[in-house]
């Protein structure tokens, strides 16, 4: 793999066809993109990590904003295979959801992420959007957001693909990386990016802790 382009040798995994849940295909594409981004960046920059990297981990809370954590949601089961490649890079994958309903319903939020020694946060976020759109989707209304007191970088936007559209916020620092998907709202009209950014900062504050 050429060291000048950490993503050059990474193919884009084709996710399985979705079941009857709106937006599932996008969720699968995002999970696949995370493998590409984290795998490529960690593999390329592992020799350049600083002493300050890898000091935090993600411990997702059992509840969030009145929603219960679900780790066995049907959507997550379909996405689980897309995170397999993260462990081989030395990072630890995170995949969870938050919902007020049953495991057969589309959750309100889906979180796909990783933690480990992850340098160059802004680069990771840029490659995140590139990875998501490489599957045929498009991103609109992309904005820089305050990442909160933990620092790093964060951006939010609306991802559209296969007839569905919903808000996504991505944060990254030298220890953690995560995409928070507002899967409870599957049209661009109903996506509230400022509200999602606020929720993402709150979730990050609850989940990102010192090792």
C-alpha cells in the first residue's frame, strides 16, 4: 500500500441487502466506511502516534436522553460484520444503538465508532465523508461543529442514499472516533443538525472516559 495514500489499497465492502427498515442500507455503508477509514489511517500513521494518543476509550451508557441502549437490534446485527476489520488495526470497535421501542424497530440513534491510538482527527473526519459517499450516497449541509470540552474535531451533515436521508455527526480525537446517526428521522426535511450536534456532544461526554 503506498504510504502517500492510506486509503489507496482499501476496497469498499459491499454491504448485504437491507431488510424492510428504511435507511438500513445507509447504516451498513457507514459501518463499512468506518472500517476503511480507521483501518487505513491507523495502519498508515501507527509509527507516528504521539504519547498523548490513546488515553481515552468509549464506554457507551446504558441509557441516553430517555432511550435505552440496544446491542442486539436487528439493524446492528446486519452491521456487525462491517466492524470486523477494525480490531486487526489495533483499535477497538464500538457499535450500539439507542431506542424506546423493540429490537425489531429502527432505533433513534445508531453509533459506530472505535477507540485506540488514532492521530490526526481532522483527517479522519474528512475521510469519513469520502468513505460514506463512495458507496453512491451524497452529503449536504455539512458544517463544522464545536466538539465540546474533550477537544478534537466534529462535523455534521445529511447523508442521502437509496431514498432515505438522515443527519450524521462525526467526532474524532487522538483516542476516539465515532459516527452518530439520527436514524429516527429518515428524511432531510426532518433532520435537525443543530439538535443532533448537541445530542452528539452529550453522548460523547457520557461515553468517552479515561482508560
